[in-house]
């Protein structure tokens, strides 16, 4: 009698049997090996196979043209390590062997604090970031003058996707993005790259805006709030990443300021907070070095009171300016109770002549925000 676990004859041949491949003809053995490789690639993956990226080599690094920052999408798929480097070879970025690095070059024309943020798209994809300064036409080999500035292993116990470092005007910086090497494979994939340079995080470093109209590109990536700085959206949003500007009205009349992420439509919804102030103790000769966030008079901000008595934050604000008065403009990132929005943005302004100067138009003030709260309480009691 045979039980279910018993069998007659030799045990069946299994895929892992040492003699399996030996028992096949050469042609079938090749087909089997190819099939096994395809299965392993499908299960574990090696990324897309394609030509080397155009910025695979240091000498062909992608050059940043925007002084204050930018946002773009890129990848290190097909990248190598060490290609084009002289004697000594390419270093291990962020202390990891890597193996698929791409390069960027940045030559800021101002000094300030730079922040780089990398957002990988791949599942469990870890990228390495390293920044070097100097110049060399020989890579990291003979005669190079490059030196390490900062890397993404600056935090003990792991890697970070955000690094900040001080930059010096007219210094060339080379930025390497590599994939983490776990000893078997190197991470490759797509990512979002954001970089920003902030030199007006403090009100005493405010940027001057000139004329009756204009548009400039700036960033609040890496910006913070000063001690005692007002909450620019009132009780509606705490913000937390503000940068400062000042503008002297060339004429009396309505002035409008708008801020929106670079590359977005002018009237698109944005998570940006705007606010306008004047100095409580204006001096005869204006100087930003004498400004203080604790000595400001609120003018208006980008909040509006809707028809159903709720406050909405917009990316635009309008007020009646008085000729010769200097206004302080804060651009902050909305947080909705979480991390404040940080981005590269375009700031535009226009002003026209009017005889009705000195009053805020259309947009709500702190007093209006409190009136809104009172109205809502009265409606709830009915």
C-alpha cells in the first residue's frame, strides 16, 4: 500500500537539480539560461538600459543659468562613474561607492545660503548628493583644484535628500548625484531636483524692487522665520519660509503684487502667502539695515473674505500706495499646519496713478480676519 507521501521510481527532476542543465542539449541549455536571466531581471530589476546621460561626465555637467534657483526632472539611468576623470579617479560621493553619477555646474553671482532638495521617484530609491567647489579641466585627476563642500551623509546614521551650504559669489560649484550602492547594485532612476539660493531671509537683507512694474525670479527654498516675525496670513496659515523685499512707490495709486511658482500660469492656485508692511518709524533716509520685524505696521495681505464669510489665501494682493512711501513685502510658503511650501517663484508688481491713495483695497486685513470670526460665531448661534 502506498501512502500519499510515498512515490514509485526515481524522484522527479527539479530545476535546482545539479544535473538538470547537464542533461539538456546545448541549444536548449542556452534557451534555459536566457529565460532564467530574464526572470531574474524582471523580479529584481536593473533599471532602464540606455545610452549614457549627457551630463555623465564632469566636463559635460549641466549648467544652471538661474541665479536664485530652479526645479526640473532628471535621472541617472545609464550613468557611469569615473568616465573622463584623470589620475586618481572619481571619489565616492557621500562616502558610498555609488556607480551611476551625473553632474551639474552652478556659478552663483551673489552670496547666500543654497539648498538642494532631491525627490526620488523609485521605490526605495536612495540617491547620493555631493557638492564640490573650484575648477578643473582634468576632473578629480592630476592638477585638479576641486574640494568637497558638503554631502548628503552629513546626518549621522543615514542619508538625507536635502542639503544646505553657504555659497560665495562667482565661485563655481559642481554637484554630483549618484545612486546608493548596496554592494550588489546601484540605485538608478528618475528624480525631481530643486535648488535655491536665499540671501534675503532676514528683513535687513531685503531685495529692492524698482519701478512701477516688473517681474523677477527668486526662491524661498531653505528660508525660515525670524524671531518675532509676524504671521503673514494671520490666523489662517502659520507659514514658515519667508523672504523679504522693499519697494518705494513711484506714484500714488493701486499697486498689485503677485507671486507664483516659476513656469506656472499667472493666475494658477499656489501655496504662497503675500503680505505688505510699512516701517513704524520711517527714517528720512531709508536703510534696510535699520529694519526690524518687530517694528512693522500691517498694510494688507493676500487673504480675501469670500461671500460665505470664510477667508481664502490667494497669490495676489492689492493696496493703494502713496508716492515716496517704502513698503516691505514678505513672500512666505503656506503650510496648512505642516511643512511650509518652498519653491522657486516669480514675483511681479504693477502700479497705476490714482487720487484714492493710502487705503487698502479688496483684500482683508488682520482686523477683517477678526470680524470674519465674529460673523461666523453669530451665524452659528442662529
